[in-house]
C-alpha cells in the first residue's frame, strides 16, 4: 500500500524511530503488574503497538499524512517485521511478566566411581528430573575446577586439576534453566594411584641453524597433563624445567658442531630416557657483514648493596634481526656474561664499595661490536 507522504526508511529496522517508540510503550507495559492471561497480554501488546504507530504518524511523518491513516512503513512487510520483534520481546523469557520457575530438579543419586587413572576419575550417577524438562549437571570439585554436562549425560570422566597420588571428593548437582539447583548428591572420595610410568624417550629435531644459533623441537608421550623438559648441549644442562617443546639455543660459535639431547620428567618425578643425540653445525658468518649494531640505548641500573639490575633498549643491525643480537655485559671492564633473544635485563654484582662501572656492548653474528653503553653507580658492598 502506497502512502501520500514521505516515509523514513532506516537501513536496519531496529534503528527506526517507529521501533524505538514501540519499545518505549512496551517498557511501560512490562513495568505493570503481571499479566496472567495470554489474551490480556495480546490485547495490551496490540494497544501498545497501535499507540506507537499513531505517535509515529503524528510526529514523524509530517503534516501531509492524514490523521487516522493506517500507515505501511515503506512496505507492509516492514511493519509486520517490527511487530514480530515486539511479540518476541514480550513473549520471550522475562521475569517481569512470566511466572518464575522456583522448583529445583530432583537430587542426583548414587554417585559412584567407575574407574581411575593417575590423572582421571570416571564417575556415574542416577538421573534427576525437573518440571521444566531442561537442566544440566554440575560436577565439583578438584581444587577450583568443575565441569558441566547436559541432562542426557549421567557419566563423566573428570581430569581437570587432578594430580597423581592425591585424594579428591566429588559431588553432583542438577541445575535447571531458571537457575534452581538441586541438593548435592552423595559425596565420593577417591585417592588416585601414583604415577609410576615415565614419559617416552623424546624425539629431537634440528629445525634451523645460523652462525650463532641452533633451533630445536622435541616431543614425548606422557600419560598425565604435566611434563617438563631438560635440554643438554654437549652433555651440559642449558635449559631446566621447561614446558615448551621447542627452543632457540643462542650464543654459539660459528662453524662448530654441537650435540643436543632432551630428557622429560612428569608430575610423578619419573624421568624418561635421554633422547638420541641431535647434532648440528653452525654456519659461517657473513663475510660481507662489516657494519656493527647500534649502541644499546638508555642503560639504567638500580642497586641493593652490590647487586645491580641493569636494563637497556635494544640495538638494531643492518642484517641481523634483533632477536639474535648478543649483548656482552661488563662490570668494571671485566666481561661478566652475555644475553640474547631480546633479553635486555641483567643482574650483576659490583666488586667493591664505591663507584663501579657497567657496560653493555651489542654484537652481531659476524662479530661486529657496537660502541659500549656505560653507566657508573656508587655502591655500598658492606651488606
């Protein structure tokens, strides 16, 4: 149906002044006392929508629209869509007008343990019922961990937060869609068996080589959720207690062969066999790289007694990425140690009470060295 006056048609229906007016009238409606009969609700909805449309015609469409005209806003379908949203808003779940479900589900019964491993507990229980026909089960607790499953599930294998050799107590509740919770089921307490199975021997691979670094990845099979790794370079431990399964080994010498091995340890303290050696030979430096990195910036230090924390800004290099730049750290002109992999914080120790000097030098993979960033600090090494 066409109309003889200009109509505002929004890009999205919910942006329209008409829809906002309908919402305002509905707010007034929903604040009234509970409407107990559906017919009464429908009547009030129709009235609210009619008032909103009339107000829209009166105030929004302009004086050219005759009073009392039944307006199709752009098309009859738009108005139907708006009124459909109105009905969905009013007839959806709302404690403002719908009677609240206050009846909890029945209590789950006969909670029992059907199996355990060092890191899991299998549970089963007899089902609950609820007047709404819709509810879920909440299983609690291992420390702060819990689980929720649907009403069709009456068995579950719990793993979150479980640790071998320790005791845990479980209960189950049924909770319906209105938030009503049943009483707790009977409690079951279980002590998990100790973990006596070590992780498998790690498999180690070399994934990248450069003049001063080697990249590694490794893997190991473990029956529990926790495993830590120790990495050895030429028989010396260089990484301890890492949960990562890859690493960049920096600060290596160019054109040098290294041997790497990895060992896994699980939560039960079981150690895997050492991996087979993975060998890698670092590359030769770039003979055309003659430009040193920039000097580290903003070298600062804070001290407590002779202990000093140094921080600085990263250097840049014309060829090397920042993560591979080495930082040599000196205390009173004596080399202390080096860092790489974008580490720009170091703990060092002065050697006497009085003014101590500290320096940081950036070094690229070709061995080019920046000028030193320096800092002098007065230290009290008497405590």
